[in-house]
C-alpha cells in the first residue's frame, strides 16, 4: 500500500510532475512544427504525393535504352527515385499516383532529345484498365500518353533542348487514372502501368 | 498421523524454488523443441546457426537497430520505410548488452528474451491467482508454446509483456508510483504501451472508492497525492522521450507514425477488417487461411477482454480493449503477435485453462506440440505468424 509522502519528497514529486508536463508541452510544440526536407514533408506529413523523391544518382549513358525487365535490373536501379516496384518478369510496376525517373549523363548535348518509353497498362481481375499518363520533364508537362493493357506500347516524347541543359532529366509520370485494386488499398499502392524500357535518345 | 496426512505427497521443493524451476524447465524444453523444428525445416541447420537462423521478419530490423541504431533521412538504402517505426526500448537494451559482452547480437537477444520471459512469469504469480497449473501454463505459453518465437528471439513483444506484467503486479499492490515507472518503460517499447495509463487511472479510481471516496472528490484527492500525479506523468515518458529523440534526429517528432505510410497499410473500421478476414475462405480444402486465423485470434482477444470485464479486472480489460482495437484500424496484420504479446490475454487464458487439472494437462501438451508447428510455420513464412 502506498504511504503518504513526506513533505520534502511530496514537493519534489510535484516539481518533477511539473517538469515532465512542461517537457511534454515542448515536445508537442515540436510535433506541430516539424523541421524536415520538402520531399519528406510531401510524402510523410502532407501526403501530397505517393512518390518520395529519393536522391538516386541517375547514372546513365545518353542514347542508350535501359531495360526495366529483370535483365536490366542493375542499370535501371539508379534511375528510379520512387514509385516503382520490381522488376518482375513483366516489367517494373508503377505504384502510387505518380512515379519518377532520373537520367543524369556526362555526354554533351546540343540538340533536342527524345524520351523513349515502353509501357503497358495493368489489368484488374483480368479486365483491361487503360491508363492516361502525364509526362513531366524537369517540372514541365510535355504530353499525355494513352496506354492500353493488351500489348506494350512504345512512345517517343520530344524533349526540348532548353529543358535539359545541365545533363539531368527528372521525369515524373503521373497516373490520374490509377486503379485501387482493393477496397482498403491506400493510394501509395494504387496500380497503373508497367515500364518495360526507357531511355533518352538524340531526336 | 492420519491416513489423509500420510497420503499427502511430501513437499520436497520449496514453493519459491518451484516457481523458478518451472519457467527454467519450460525454457529448456522450448529451446529443444524449437531447435529440432529448426533442424527439420532449414537446410544446413546447425546449433551455431540456430539463433541467427530463427531471426525472421521484423527481427532483422531489431538486429540492425541494436547494432547500428536509427537511420537518418534519407535512409542508407533510399527506402521509404525507415527504421524509426520501431520503438527503441528493447533494441536499446540489447544494444547496450552486446556492447558490454561483445557477444553475437542474436545470442545476446535470445538470452535476454528468455531471461525477461522467466522474469515475467515469476512476477505474474500473484496475477495468476497463485494457481500452480495456471502458472505452469503461462510459463509454457511464453517459453515453449506455439508463439514462443516472439518471446525467445528478438521481438519487442517480450519486453512489452514483461513491463505490462510489472505494471499490473505493482497496481495489484497499490504501488502506483512503481507502476508509473514501469509504464514509462512500456511506452518506450510499443506505442500502445502508453495506454496503460488508463489502467493506472482505473486502479487509482478503484482504490479511491475502496477508501470511501466519491466521484466529486476524486480529482481533488488525486491532486493531494503527488505520488499519483507523478505516476500519471511518468507513464508516457518513454513515448515523449522517443519523440524528442526523433525531433533532434529527423526534425519530425512523429516520424514513427508518419513512416507507417511507407508500408502501405490500409485504414478502415476494425469490424470491417475482422469480417473480411473471416470471409477470406481458402480456395481449396478446409484449412483456414492466414486471414481467417487472424480474424479468429482477434475475436478470441475480445472474448478474453470480456472475461476480464466479467471478473471485474477493469484495468486489464480497459487496457486490453484499447491495445487490441487501435492496431485494427490499420488492418489485421500481426494481430496474432499483438494478442499473444498483450499480457492480460495469455494471463487470462492460462488462468481459465488452469482451473481444471485435466484441461490444464491437455492444454500444456497442446502448447508443446504447438511449439513445433509454430516454429515450422515461422520458418516457412506462414503469414498469420508475422
């Protein structure tokens, strides 16, 4: 049975309680004022994106087409900042409502480039789910692609030379028609397309 | 000497010694069963590889935490799933011990887990009504039962259960300040540990009523007792300390919560998840699916909570209901682990089974057999056990 505390001990207990409550108030202040990078805030806190822009190197040789099937696993890995899963046998699966690719090259470029993409849309329960894919390069929207589910489609997207002057292309593929595969599946797991190959080629 | 006295078996081992020997025996039997299950399941199994070989799923996260600590942002492997999701108390404890002993991490973790289980069992003696059958069943459940993997490898469940038992043992003796101290550790072990404060509050209320107090004078009475105030204030200390650490490490005191998004957990109503799990019937045959096992486990958890309520163990019941229900908002994943590691659940189950000697013996044998299948299921990635 707890005995009543002696006076000095009681005062110390009151004081410790007050200190703890003050410390908790400070921590709660930190809770509502996080100090984090923009990509962290967008993905984890504000949840304005399902694709957290990870600082991958984007190491790439300009003019090559990289396979996003298992045979190109190593070459594709540094090109995928976020929003991808795999590769599996039928390609690298986009997960979430957008995915990113990063190409960073050292070769000199003078003229426009062409973004080469081989895509196929997912199926849900065996039913085709055609997808529209918005393509942004270095924050500028270039085009919208229509991707079917029956067979892979090849796309060449013109990239103006002025967009990629520093040897880096940050490409965002947005999936406004991404599919929720189950009732409780969160947006970070929505499905849209599978990527089979990608590259930046001289136009 | 009467016949009755003559027929009574002489007690040759003192009770205190018996209470220590029972969990030690359970620990040895459990190790033997799990090792043979491991050897029968894994290629190239050896005694040397046992502790590492049985470390699966989240265990590897805890090993990394104990050896390396928390990752920063971005993580070294550029994964969205940072290890801030895992609470620090148990990996920190093992991390300190591996620094002190210089022994392999899983060896230290296994020894620590078994020691904590033995400690939890011994401390639970008064919580089990001082019933030797229930006590033995509880020992076998933790150390040689179907879910003994959680309490004998490197999972946070063992420290969580140990501290929960300590809190309730302290509350039973009305040592509220001690309960608050253990609760502080509990809230640094798993997020739901912070809700033990409700159990403390209920026990304080019941104590107040026993002393003739009324509802109107409850709050003034608590304010007159600095030990009670301090107990309440101590309970969330572990959680807030971890949040403060995350603020300095990540800039986000709620990083442990925010990172859950990376695991793509669903969010919904618990009854819907349980119903859907129960309806997830097998495509062939009659063996229940992993989802169905999780659904049934959850229902068993609620039944045991109801029994706790019926037995007027309001603190345990309230804590169990909160700790059961909150994880359910994120789906059924890991419910088997959560229920078996939620101390009032196995305590109540063993107390019920221990009321009858025949039932107790059958349950004990079933648990020992279950240890084999639980280990095999663990090693063959049976999803309900994750």
